[in-house]
């Protein structure tokens, strides 16, 4: 049984997401002004409820909110969840 891994390393996160065909996104109905709102990764066909954002914008909010990525490190699984570092 494969285990989930947790990381805050930006390069590791970007490699895993892009390696699974994903891109950084935000939920459209959230956030205002400079706040992108709820962060997500969009995989395969674009989801109409998500809007792609830059990696810089994603990681700025990621750090501001002290998040970590919980993900399936092995295989083709796209399982992931943004969690609090604490």
C-alpha cells in the first residue's frame, strides 16, 4: 500500500503537479483583490469552477497561509490535499 507524503518544498510540489498534468489554480468564487482565494490544482481538462494562476501567485499564498502539500508520491495517483503545516 502506497503512503502519502507531505512537503513544503516549492520545486518538489511543482514537479509533482506538472508531472501529473496539473497546474496551479484558484476557486473562481473565492478571493478578492490580491487574495486569490481557495487554492487548488487543476488536472487534465480545465474545470470551469477553477481559474489558472501563476506559480508565483500560488506559492505566495501557500507561504502566507503556512500550507503544506499532502500527496501520493508513488504511481499515477493525483491524490493531493493542501493542509496546515501545524
